[in-house]
């Protein structure tokens, strides 16, 4: 069993390294930096926050203190920066995780990933309207947006619409391999 897990981890890391060489945005770190130090791979459902263990199907979670954002998503992998995540309240941490999980099924659709995270939180009972406002303040208030993400105020309006049940139309962005929360 140990050899199978080690082989699976080696294959995952090789795939990540290959993707990093060709597809990561300019502010990215190399895969060797991402995996340096205290980085560790967690099986689905092993990452925990406030006594909850969110799960994203069979997707593994890479805990990497060198990742530049709160979270990111590659095919079959969620990346979380534990140092950055610790700065956030637990509900916002769950939002980040479920946003990255949304990319596993929706690809690069940022608004869809946001909406999926909001709907998951509402359905599971850990997200209230005031938490949506707090997420906006903590993550997006100063965000100018970029070619993948709408500006903070627009993004927050989408979050509120999604919480109220009005599902915003997907905003398609150019394809890419790595999706991050982009709080800049």
C-alpha cells in the first residue's frame, strides 16, 4: 500500500511539474518550491477546518506554505497555503476550499466556482448572508480583477445574487491550467 501511495504521489508531482513548466502564471513559484519545506499531500477529506472535513470527490489537497495565494486548483488537485488560510475565519477558509473545488467540475469559470462555494455553504448550513459580506471584505474588497476574475465589487454582487438564488450567468475566461482565488 505504501508503494502504491508513493507511486501515486510521484506521478502527481511529475504532472504538476510538467504543468508548471508550461502553464502557471508569471507570479507562480516552481513546483520544487511549491513542494519544498513542510508541503504535504492529503487524501480526499483529510484537510480540516473548525471540525469540518470538506471533500471534493476524489480530489487530493496539497498543503503548500510556498503557494502565492490562499488556494489554487489544478486537475484533480486543490492547493492551499496554510499560512494565508490561517489569517481567515473558518467560514472564509471553507469558501476558499469549495471555490477551488468548483474548478474541479467547472474549469476556469470563476463566477461559477464562487457560486458553487456559496451554494455549498448555504446548503450545508455554515454560510449566512453576513458571511457572504465578510468574505467580500476579507478577500475581494481591494481586488481590481484581471482577465480571469471580475473586480471585487462586481464579484461580490455575484456572490450575493448567488446566495439569494439568482444564479449569475457563467463568465467564461480564456482556458488555462491553474486557477487561483486571485485576491489581488
